[in-house]
C-alpha cells in the first residue's frame, strides 16, 4: 500500500485522470484506492489533488526525482 489514505475528497476526479496505472476509482463523488498493488509511487495523484486529500504512506512519501526539460 503506497497511498495511506484519501480523506476530504471533493470528487474532482483529478487523481483518477492523472494516475497512469488506474489505481484510483470513483465511488459516487469520492475517490478510493481500487488497485493498490499497481501503484508505481509516482505521486501524480497527490500532486494533482487540489485539496491535498491524498496521503502517501510514510516510507513512500519522498517523490521520485524526474529530470527537468
Ligand atoms: S502514486 Fe502514481 S501510480 Fe500511485 S496511485 Fe498515485 S498516480 Fe497512481
Ligand atoms: S484529486 Fe483529490 S479531491 Fe479530486 S477526486 Fe482525487 S482525492 Fe478527491
């Protein structure tokens, strides 16, 4: 499990759209972790969430550093 929790979700679906691995799905207007084992720890869902609803597990909380440009 790399996403620890999703709380305070406002249902914008940005995390669902940003996840390259289809980990997150919507249940009505709330996001939930549907396929935790597929998470590649890219942090895109966390970065795109406008209300910081997604909390990563502590041991996975350092974003992968990507080359710039
Ligand atoms: S960290 Fe990346 S792979 Fe994992 S759920 Fe978020 S967007 Fe998807
Ligand atoms: S990006 Fe954040 S607020 Fe939007 S659906 Fe995902 S968890 Fe909810």
